[in-house]
C-alpha cells in the first residue's frame, strides 16, 4: 500500500515510521519538502505520488501560541486539510486525520462519545474542529481519530516539559482540575496502521489512554518514575493548582474524557494503559 505521511518528524509521525508494517510504501516529506501552508504543493505532490492513503499527522500544536496566531493555526489545521481532502478525492485516496479532545468544551464530566457536541474553548481546538469537518467532507474515504495528551520519547510533550522543569526547580504548581487521557504516541501509531488494514472503517473514532487523570496526577506519576529510573536525583515538590491559579492564554476543557468504545466494538482496538507506557517511555530515555 502506498501511503503519504505528513508530520513525520512529530510525535505521532515519528512513531508511525518506527512501526510501519511490511508492505507499506511510505513517503514522508518534511515540512520543508511539503509545507502545508502552501496549498499548491499539496496537489502537485499528490498527483505525482498517488497514494492510496494519506495520514495527516502534521499540525500546528502550540495551544497557547495559537491564541495570538489564529491565521497560522487555521492555515495548517484547517485550510491544509481542505486541500488534502480535495486531493484525496481527486485520486480516490483515503484520508486519516488526527484530531483532539480540545474540540470539546469538557463541561459535563461524562465520557464523550464521537457524536457528543463540540464547542472548542480555544483557537487550536476551533482550528482542529474545522480540520475534522474538511476531512469528513470526503465521506467514506475519511477517518478522524481523536486522541489526547500525547506523549512519547520522541518530540515535545508534557512528560518532557516536566523532566526539564523538574531538573531546574524544586517546586512546581500543576493544575488538578483538568482531566483527560494521556495517550502514548506509539499506541496511536499502531492503531492507525491497524485501521489502514480495515478498508471500511470511516468517520470519527475516539482513542485515548486509560484511566483518566488530571495533569497533576500525570505529573506525580512522571516524577515518581523518573526518580526511580535515575532520570532525576530528586522530584520537585508539587502543588495542586486550580486552572484559575495557573492562568494561560488558551482556556482548556475541565473534563475531556473520550469514550473509546466504538473503536473497541467495531475494530477490536482497546485503550492503552498510559502508566505502563509511561514507564517504557522513560526507560527509553535512560538509554542513549
Ligand atoms: N500533542 C498532543 O498532545 C495531541 C496531538 N493531537 C493531534 O495529533 C496529531 C499529531 O500531533 P503530534 O505528533 O503531537 O504533533 P507534533 O507537534 O509533535 O508535530 C507536528 C508535526 O507537524 C509538522 N508541521 C507543522 N507545520 C507544518 C507545515 N506548515 N507543513 C508541514 N508540516 C508541518 C511538524 O513538522 P516540523 O517539525 O518540521 O515543524 C511536525 O512534524 C496532530 O493532528 C495533533 O493535532 C491530538 C491530541 C493531542
Ligand atoms: C508547564 C506547566 C503546565 N501546566 C498546565 C497547563 C495546562 O493546563 C496543562 C498541560 O499543559 P501543556 O501546555 O503541556 O499541554 P497542552 O499543550 O494543553 O496539551 C494539549 O496539546 C494539544 C496539542 C492537544 O491536542 C491536547 O490533547 C493536549 O495534549 O498543564 C501546569 O499546571 N504547570 C506547569 O508547570
Ligand atoms: Mg503544549
């Protein structure tokens, strides 16, 4: 199967390349080779390469910065997906689009099914929701995988931020009133390759790590493991903060727990346990 992968240098893209099954011929241009903010490059490349599947793992993911750069966030997360979708339609390719828990307002506390009402609280979430809609315009050729709180040994994420700050400071304040599902990049990659083998899978699917936790819980586990594995001499003292006590440019959902039963029921894919994946991820960081 011929695949075009965007965002190959990112967390999910890197993991996709690392566990690419045999028989997949994957073109993964860098953002310099295919700049998604330059739409004419998309149709040019796709009419030459003619993949059967496009996996769009590229995105503008700087949640706070997006508040002051909405045009750029929308260009990459929404307009580029419209162009990918049109190009996929022209060549009869499937399009897999990654999306986020931040499309939800997260104000109910209930686990959110794929058809739960979306109402993003921030620019990033709004741009990703527009990207979902652009992908879904392709009909049965489109699949949107919504995930959350992605982490892995490669790339930037909350785990890396905590390790950096933990080495610099003795005390950290971490929000405890935002709940979600940390998700290993590697598990997302395996799920996407499995979905690539299921030609009828289409529409929106949720996939996140289990069990749900707060950023504060996640940080506690990161530091406990990091000390145990010798990545840090000593864990910083953590204080649990409310979102009001830790103001950020972007508002974030209080409770974005993705109900992942559709993926299990229809595709036999179960939620990953984030805590054991976190241990493996930190172990990977101890070996150069
Ligand atoms: N990170 C998270 O916690 C979550 C992510 N998601 C979604 O999952 C997907 C993958 O995220 P993740 O792997 O974390 O992302 P990363 O931030 O790790 O990587 C983003 C990727 O997008 C590429 N990119 C950015 N701008 C452009 C551009 N103009 N043209 C081409 N490529 C570009 C980057 O390339 P370069 O390095 O060259 O700039 C990089 O490869 C995204 O759709 C994201 O919205 C969903 C939920 C949670
Ligand atoms: C660095 C830091 C962050 N925080 C808070 C801010 C925020 O509420 C929460 C997480 O911060 P981050 O900026 O790392 O995470 P954030 O960029 O919001 O992560 C999101 O990224 C996008 C791409 C997604 O799609 C989401 O699923 C989610 O993973 O932790 C603290 O409380 N203390 C700290 O020292
Ligand atoms: Mg961030």
